[in-house]
């Protein structure tokens, strides 16, 4: 599983922030189910080691 840079590529962020009608539900679901849990674990590891 590859994690996107900061969960979202800059282009993805622009689509979400500025083009509400063009958000792809499938990509959004992939971010929610695949990327965010990986990011959460990564952040937890960093916080625990601080």
C-alpha cells in the first residue's frame, strides 16, 4: 500500500477545496480507508518517540 504524500497530492487538495462537484467518491473513500489509517499510525509513532 502506497501512502500519498500527506494523504493528498496538491492537485487532489485543490479539487476538494475548489471544485466540490468534481470530487470522486471512490478516490475519497480510498483516502479515508487506506491513507488516513497509515498516516494516523505514522503520527502516533512519531508522537510516541518524542
